[in-house]
C-alpha cells in the first residue's frame, strides 16, 4: 500500500502542486488538508486528532501554511500540530520552529542570543517607549524600518521617517505591537539575498532586485542566480541553527562595508522565484529530506 501523507495548507498554489508532484514521484500520495478542518477529539480515553481523509494519525505531515485568524483560531491550529507531534507524527517543519520564526521578535532574539549578525531591533507596545527609541535613533542617525510582527512577502514593511506620525496601535500591519529595525543600506543597488537551507545545508541562493528597498518576489523583486560566498553560507547556516529548523528561506542584506546581516528567517518559505533561477528541483529536495527523516 502506498504511503499517504497530509500537506497542511489552505491554498495549494504553485508550491503545493510542486510538492504533490515530488511526493508522487517518490511513490507517496500527498493530500492537501486545511488545519481548520481538523478536529481535536478528546471524547475517548485516548486523545486523537481527526484529519479529513485519514483514518488514523499519519506517520508524518508537511506544513505548507498556517492561516492567520483570531488568537484562539491560531492557537487551535498550532495545537493540532502540537498534538499530532505528541501522538508521534513527524511535523515538517517542526511546529516549535514555525512558532519561533513566524514571530519576528523571537527570531531576532534567537539570532542575537546566538551571535548571528542581524540589524538592531526594538519591540514594544508602548507609544511612549517607541517615541524615546525614535528620538535616540534620530540622534544616532539611524533610519528605522517598521514591520508587522507576524507577516510575510514584504507586506507592511516600510521606512518610518523621523518626523511622520507613529501608526495607531490597531492600524493594519501594526496590530498593537511595534517592531522596529535599523535600516541597512545595501552595498550596491537596491537588493538583498534569499538563501535556502535544507537539512543543515545551503542548497540554493539568489539575489533579489526591487524598485524600492523591499525586494521580495511577491512585491515584484527580480531574481538573479547567485553562488553564495563562504561568509554568506556560514551566516545562513548559523541562522538556521539558531532557530533550530529543518528547512528555511533566509533573507540576508549586505551593508556598504561588505558585512552581511540576517533580516528574517522564513519557516514556510516560497521558492517559485528561486526555482526560476535554479536548475534542480527544490520541491524534490524538500521531499527527499522530509522522507529521509522517516527512514524512506
């Protein structure tokens, strides 16, 4: 009987289709499942998580997305993953790694804790404290960038000019928490780097060029193949180790003095742009690393 495993996602999209095809080539049936459709069943002595299309807990599950929602909704979706893990299902990426990286503040904390170069960062709810941070940044001639604490694909990322009003707490992309980061002027034209790590190895990298300082592919960034140098590889691997993750996309910036810094670590990264400048199949590498953890 062929192995059947879930891919947790709400929108299969291009990445999901690539994964499903890669699984099929390895003799595995992959079924797209939304975490919202799962049921935590605690009505019997043995707790279980009911996954549509599966009679029992699968040996492993590939997480391709955790949809946003209210706090109780997000906690419930993550609990599905935590409980499956507790019942012996291998979760890829591990749910704790997803939690560490979806929260930019925790990612920044772990990067700093493990001496991985990353821009100066401040996180708080207090507008009074943010006012002091902005004043100090102005005195030190530091340009600030404001980002949503939870967010991806460059959405809501913008420079916070010195004298512009501070966004209100419940404004879109703020949501009551201010996450500010020092802006790093790139070494040459506006660009940054995406480095893809799988199983403790850098498998591909690209340079992303944008029309502004946000270079994400989803925001219109143009992709260029890159052979990363040793310092970039070492930094990417150190970042992946700091957040203890199976695979990730790491965003890196190079300052005018040549020094690299990690901007973000993405635990559910898109790779369509990277695949467009890469000869081998990234989805197959992900599936092979995933299945290797099952001894397949």
